[in-house]
C-alpha cells in the first residue's frame, strides 16, 4: 500500500481475533501523517488572515493567507449573532472536526486558514459541510477567491 502509513505502537497485536488489520492501527494518507496542523490563538493572526483569499459558502466563510513558513494553521470564529454559547460551541466543534480531517490533505502549506461561522452552519448536514469545505479548499488551491466586499459601512478600526 503506497501512500498510506500505519499508526499505532510497536506493542500492538499484529492481527485482531477476526483477522485483518490490528485493532489499534488506523490507515492515514501519508500526507496526513506528516503534516501537523496547528491552532491559531492570537487575535493578530486572525486579523491578518482577513487580508488574504476569501471563499464564501452558505454555512461559513473561509479565509486563507500565507503565514511565512509557520506550517498549516487554522482558526475558527463564530460571533454572538449566530446564537447563544451552546449553539456557538456546537458549531465550533463541527468546524474543528472538519478542519482537522481536511487540512492535512487539502490545506495550503504554510497558510493560515480561518473559518467564520454563518447562521445556517449549525443545522447544515455534516456531509454537505464536508463537501462545501472540500470545494472551498479546492478554489483556494487554484487561487480563485471571491471578490472583496465593497464599501466601508460597518468597518471599524482594529481594537488596540
């Protein structure tokens, strides 16, 4: 099997009772096994991502910007306009799982990726979210971002 790497510890049983792969082993694409994904935490990183490519989808907006060799990183933001803390946290958990599965394979190397939650993202089917994210990452890889919004209505200067 080329392109895949077995994970697990050397002390794992070689074959489970039913035959086949060891129980504790998981098959991962080789790129997923070698490309760690970090989490963005500084506000300045989120603000700088806003100056990169932007892809809008019904459930989220994906921003990406080169980060100067810091590897693949991601951040998630959901505003209070979306709902209460329970709703926002649920949306962030869903987005986190999507990004952890997709970015090692489809993410742009040495880029910051930021997902901004939109109102329809909580109720949206997970498989549909996954396909929309894959499509958005594909557009990013080809350099096709959505056009910038016009006007400065609603723009504020950054908080210091």
